[in-house]
């Protein structure tokens, strides 16, 4: 009798615990990066379309290894959270550190040992609190050796430990969210991400298909961010599967959505079926924001095409070919993220949108055709 009673109590407690875990569990994330380099005013972000806004990028001081914000960015970064919360109090903000323009040597040195990681960790938490950010995002995109990856794993572990002890000392705030912006797949040529440490220390990862080296700017095929590719493993679906296969739970993966595309010069403008390129077009690197692509299409009276093999949109004007994600592909990618039980999506970057068309499509509640 007694044991049956205690069993019942244990059962109820377990149920309650599960319920609490469920309540604590993060719900669907609609994140957007705001990048200071664009000059897009923070106050112009349509916050009704996002749950999380990510302010990019803070830097690392090359001599003290503390987190630093350039004087140019200080004003917008320090008021970022207040500005976006003015429109919607329930938006969470994160401060992202690094990015593709960051100095790879400084990150390597900062992470190299416990005494250089410490000032980074302490200052990052201090600055996050000072400016009201609810989380920090490490975008150390140049890390590519096994020692850097090992150090990154140690950094995440010490970061989490500090975040925990910070709230233990200060019960009035909740523990900081810690995330990383990572490549489209965990493995690289000579190493792979510190998956074990990511799993136990980070809240989630932003899996970003933008990358000049491992998600190559190929001379052929459809896009820089194809969801599928039957002839190669360099595509988002294979990358996401690899992240999940490596041990990262699907509900810790946030899918990056590029709000930009690439323009290329076709080798043979008559042959846009088997597309081969001679090099970038329109801009020096070929990269163009969605907004600029739409303006270009309109100016040239072109039409947006769709390739369901890769799940990409594209257009052709003379010998110029532009691959990008339009409303159609964004909707399909978000449906894909839902179907795979991912945690949500993150837009790079909000300023590239055209009148919030893509952000609204991504935020749409209607589930379109699943792939
Ligand atoms: C405010 O943000 C929350 C969470 O991100 C969202 O569910 C809600 O729709 C937003 N409300 C408005 C008015 O934008
Ligand atoms: C990167 O940082 C290293 C170490 O501080 C420095 O020597 C180098 O000049 C920096 N590189 C650039 C491009 O600023
Ligand atoms: C830790 O790394 C920093 C930066 O590379 C270096 O200056 C320092 O000497 C190292 N300290 C130890 C104890 O190895
Ligand atoms: C690793 O990254 C550094 C800095 O971006 C780069 O110079 C180097 O070529 C990369 N190495 C490999 C093997 O990709
Ligand atoms: C505790 O957190 C609150 C809110 O972030 C902050 O205002 C306060 O200064 C913190 N106190 C300490 C001792 O860190
Ligand atoms: C693309 O083509 C150029 C010129 O034909 C060549 O140098 C380059 O290696 C090619 N890149 C790839 C990724 O195939
Ligand atoms: C493309 O097609 C046009 C008309 O059919 C033809 O005149 C032209 O020579 C072709 N260009 C190439 C590069 O094949
Ligand atoms: C997509 O493009 C590839 C390469 O150009 C082509 O082989 C394939 O048939 C296209 N798929 C569809 C459905 O049009
Ligand atoms: C990729 O490289 C090109 C030119 O080398 C540069 O303009 C572009 O910003 C880079 N993109 C990313 C996402 O690093
Ligand atoms: C924000 O997005 C919503 C949904 O697409 C739209 O109705 C609203 O007009 C937008 N607000 C601004 C200021 O663009």
C-alpha cells in the first residue's frame, strides 16, 4: 500500500517535472540578425515578425581579449535592446561576437588558454547585462583546426559555468542564453565542431549556409544555399542531417535563411539548363541583397524562376544569372525546419529584406506543402 502510494507520488512528481521542463523548453524561434555595417536603423526593424533579434557584431580586444564594441557601434549596440523592446517587450535580444570580417588570429589567441578566455567570458557577461542583452552568440567562423575546435569547446564550457554562477549570485535575472553561429555542417576538411561541448553548454546553434569556403561559390549548379542537391552533399539538408547525426538534438538547431543571393555570368547564356559560370556578376563578389535583386529583376522586366530539384529561385537577364531565395523558397525552408522539428530559423540579415516580404513569409503561420 505504502509503496503503491509512494509510486503514485513519484509518478505525479515526474509528471509535474516533465510539465515544467516543457514550459521551460524554448518555443519556435523566429530570429533576425541586424548587422551594424549596413547602417539600417534599429528602430526600423519590424519587430512583430521576430521573437529574437541578434545584434552583430561585437569584437575581441587584441591585447586584453575582452569583448569590445567599436566607438561607431557603441551607441546603437547599447540602445539596441531598449529600441526593439519599445515595439514589443517580449522580444529577446542577443549580442553576436565575431562574424566573417573578424580577425581570426585574435580569436585563436583569445581561446587558446584559460587565462585568455577568462577576460573574454567575464567582459562578455558584464556587457550583455549592462546593455540588456538576454544572450550572447559566438560567431567564430574562421575556426578550422582541431586545436581551435578543442579550445572553442573549452570556451563554451567555461562560459556556461560563468553564466550559471552569475545568476547564482544574482537571482533577479535569468541565466544568459549562449549560442553559436556555425557552418552548415559540423565536419570540415581537417576537423569538426566540438559537438559534445555544444550539446551540453549552448542553448542552440544558428546553422548558417553562408560561407565562402565550405559552402562553395561553385562555378555550376543552382545556388549558394540549395536545400537539396542530388549530386553532392553540399546542401542544407545534408548539413542539417549531419548536425543531428553528430549528436546535436534537432530542437537545438536554428536554420539560417539567407536574405541575399549571388549573381553570376553565364558561360553560355543560351544554356541556362546546365548552368556553368565564368565568374561573379553585378557586384565584385556577386553577392546581392534580396532587396537589390528584386529591384534588378523589376528594372529588367525579368521573371523569377524556380528549381524544385534544389529548392532555389533564380532569374536570368542576358548572360547574368542570379540565384536567391524568394518567398517561395523561404516558405519551403521554414516548412522544412518545422518538419524536421528544428528550433526555428534565423534570418541573415533583416536589412536585406524588401518591405519585410521574406520575413513575413517566414513568420507565416500557414504550413505550406511539405517537401
Ligand atoms: C511580440 O512578440 C511576441 C514574441 O516574439 C509575438 O508572439 C507577438 O506576436 C508580438 N506582438 C506584437 C504586437 O508584435
Ligand atoms: C589581427 O590580429 C593580429 C594579432 O593582434 C595582428 O597582428 C594582425 O595585424 C591583425 N590583422 C588584421 C588584418 O588586422
Ligand atoms: C595564454 O594565451 C595568451 C594569448 O595567446 C598568451 O599571451 C599567454 O601567455 C598564454 N598563457 C599561458 C599560461 O599559456
Ligand atoms: C583556416 O582559417 C584561416 C583563417 O581564416 C585560413 O587562413 C586558413 O587557410 C584556413 N585553413 C584551412 C585548412 O581551411
Ligand atoms: C543583478 O541583476 C540585475 C538585473 O540584471 C542588475 O541590475 C544588478 O546590478 C545585478 N546585481 C549584481 C550584484 O550583479
Ligand atoms: C571556377 O572557375 C575558375 C575559372 O574557370 C577556376 O579558376 C576556379 O577554380 C573554379 N572554381 C571552382 C570552385 O570550381
Ligand atoms: C545563343 O542563341 C542565339 C540565337 O539562337 C545565337 O545567335 C547565339 O549565337 C547563341 N549564343 C551562344 C553563345 O551559343
Ligand atoms: C534544376 O536545375 C538542374 C541543373 O540545371 C537541372 O538538371 C534540373 O533538371 C532542374 N530541375 C528542375 C525541376 O527544373
Ligand atoms: C565572400 O567573399 C567575397 C569576396 O571574396 C566577399 O565580398 C563576401 O563578403 C564574402 N561573404 C561572406 C559571407 O563571407
Ligand atoms: C510589419 O510586418 C507586418 C506583417 O507583414 C505588416 O503588416 C506591417 O505593415 C509591417 N510594418 C511595417 C512598419 O512595415
